[in-house]
């Protein structure tokens, strides 16, 4: 099964459209009406939606994933990046995300944290 994506507000929302054009299930924070919500609210939302969250907010989501693990809470995956991609780098970001989609299934993503940067090579 393919990963269903949720793009946090620090990811260009146009990426969701580009992924959908390629047949993937992706929505942005903006499309979901979740802009400005706390990280915890974002995690609760994606859990209810069965989506993995993609964010450049590395430290906060790493901490949050650890808290969820310790509390025994399930999630559909946290994908974080050290690198913040600019709007001009949308094509590069798309290629990295597509590589992740080729290499990792939704089942493998379940309850895990992945570093997006490992797919940029």
C-alpha cells in the first residue's frame, strides 16, 4: 500500500498537487484547514486521517513521535527533513519524495520516523 501524505505548513503546498497529479494521495495543511494548529493537533489529525506527516520541523516532530511512542499511541509515520526546501526547489523536493515513495510502503512507515534527507542521494 502507498503512503498517504499530509504536508505540514512548512512544506510548499503545491507539492500536494504535484503528487496527486502522479496518482498519490496527498493533502497540505492549507487544504485541510489546519494552518496555525499546534504540532500535537497536526499529529492527531493525521492519525485520524491515516496519513504520514511530512515536515521540516525536525526537532519538534522527532520529540512528538518519541512522546507518542512512549504513550503507546499509533501513528502512520513521521517524515522529517533537516533541509528546508524553498519554493524554487519544488522539483527537487518532488524527486526526493518520489524516491521515498518508491522505497517505503505505508506498512513500513507505520509508527516510524524517517529522515527525508536519506532519499536525496
